[in-house]
C-alpha cells in the first residue's frame, strides 16, 4: 500500500508564523506613527513660517515708499496670528542705533504715501516678525534698507 505524504502546516507552525508576523508589524508601525506626528509638526511649522514670510514681504514692499518707511507703518493688515516683535534702526555693521521703534498697521490716511526721499538717518531697519499657528511659532528677521 502506498503511503500518502501529509502536506501543509501544523497548527503550531501557523501560530508561530502569525506571532512572528505580529512582532514584525509592531516593529514597523511604532516608528511609522512617530513619523506621522513629525510630519504634522513640520506642516504646522511651514505654515507658520509662510505667514511670517508674508508679513515680512508686505512690510518690505510697502517700505519702498519713503513716507511709510519713515512712519514705520503699513497699509492693510498683517496675516492672522502674526505680530511684529520689534523694529530697530541699525548701521551698516548691524549695530543697533536706537531703542525699538513703534510699528503700526494703518489706513491710507494714517499711513500716507510719500514720494519724497527719506530723511537722512540709519541706513537699515531691522524688523522681527513672529507667527504662531496651531502651537508652532516661527520668528523671522529682515533688514530693510532706507529707500
């Protein structure tokens, strides 16, 4: 009589294989969830930096006008959750010339445009801007030359 060879796996072999597969999956998923959290934090940081950069570009663009540069103001509004931390006059070496200057966001009337050249003074103005968005904060600085 011929003997038929048994094919397949025993129940014990299947359980061991499933246990090993479970260990491998846990080992892969643990760092992966950490990477998702890191990606979300990075996205929030980029969004905050983008808002701060928009504010810096608004200030820099409007300060090409000598009147607005002299008045330390811009027309319109800064992006939400953006604050101007400080505005300081500097010389070309980066030495602060004065105490922080008051900055304002105004209207066309309170922050007039002026086509005349800026009065002599410090050649640079350093502006620090902070943007806070969903728990992430970004602080940017720019030096704006006198127009």
